[in-house]
């Protein structure tokens, strides 16, 4: 399909266009990045031989919703355990995990405790950003910040460097806008501009936040109202990867130097944009649930070697 500019994305994509850009959970696409330009090199099975064997690897996990126990998945903690078991079984241990929000369903202390216990079994460092479900306690995110916000700014945003890549964790779930659209706010955008100011254009950038930074489906609030302001600050960099969650399904899109990747949930699926009256937990036959849940592996190669995305479901 013809690629649309980010200005067009901000106006919202039509249902057909969104579906054409979507890669459904279970297909699993391997991406390589050379010279800042991502290329799809095939499905997981087809591209196995091309998967890098050196470099450093990190995982993206998202939307664990610990505490959720409705029909869409009566045991969200159990499916998280399955995902963690897959992490533990990986032949190459990831350097760290990025979790893109909604650790819990109702931000209750016991839910955080249960999540922490299971995630600790991975034995690797985890970098967190909150989802809206993590900050619905009476103190509007105090419990989240006390556990996961050490050294962060504002509502929990921060950055760090690893293997020559600059990672930026943003928070777009505070003061949601009309229809549930995410919001970064002036203070965070000013911090982001300052954080990027002295970075070389050749620095690889990975940004992660809960709600998609671009507009995926405006009618359901699947996007960030002021996300374009952040993306404009990133345009000068040769390689930018944006990781999100929130919508519980795999969506990948490439716009110039930017690759957008939203992850599957480990708890329950949601409907495709516009395919239901509203978003929310989607009930599927029990034998299909694990094909709609999963996690993403990212391998970053040194020098001019490719960066690769591999998405795997709990069924695989």
C-alpha cells in the first residue's frame, strides 16, 4: 500500500487502511534495519536462517493486566507465567525487558505484588512505563512511581543508554484527552527536547510508551494527541524505533526513518480497529487464546549489522 505521511496519520486512518498495515498475532515478521531503513525479510519460519546470532537482545512485553479475571481470560496471571517461561527458555538471555504498560488491571497493591513475583523469575532487568490501568489508584500513580519510578522525572519518564542505543521511556496516560487519546504534555515534551539536544543524528533511538504515539484509530482513542510534537523532535535521527502497547494486537508501520511497533498483550486480545462497537477484552475460543497473546524480541547488532524484530505468540 502507498505510505501515508505522519500528518495524515494524525488525522486518523480509515478502517481498511489500518487493516492493510496490520500484521496479526501469530504471523511473526522478522525485520532487519540497515542504514536506518527497516526491511521486512519474511515470516519467522522463513527467515530463521537470517536471524542474528550475535549482538544484544531485549524483549518487549506489554499489557499483563494482572488482576483481570473475566471471560476473555480468567487467568491473566497464568498466561503471564507462560510468557515468562518462554523468556526463561530462550537460548540467549535478553539484556533486559521493556514493559510498555498496564502491568496491573486495577493498580491494587496485591496485583503489583503478584506481577513483581512472576517477572522476577526472568532474572533480567526490566524497564517500565505505566499504562492507564497502573495509575487509577486514589493517589493517581503514587503506587506505580514508588515501585518503578526511581530516578524518573514527572509522572515517570526517563532515558538511558545501552550498547550505543538511546532509550526513552515516555508517559502518555496522564490527563487523557477526548475519546481516550494519550497525552504527553508540555513539561514532558520540553524534557524530551532537552534530552535529545546534544545527541548525534546518527544515534539509534528507541522510544517506548503505553498508548501508540501515532494515531492508529482515533475513534477508539488509539493514539496520542500531541504525539506528533514528539515525533517531530525525532525526525532528524537516522534510526528511530517506537514501541507501544495498549491495543493488545501486533501492528507494524514504517514511515521514513521511523518504525512503529505495538505489541500483543499477555492477558487478552482486543478487536481490530472498527470491527466492533468499541474496544475492550475480546472473547475468543479457549483453544485460540494463546495465538492472540505474545511477546516481541529485538536484536540489536553492532556496527552496520541489522536490528531484527521477532514476534512470538504463547501458542508457538
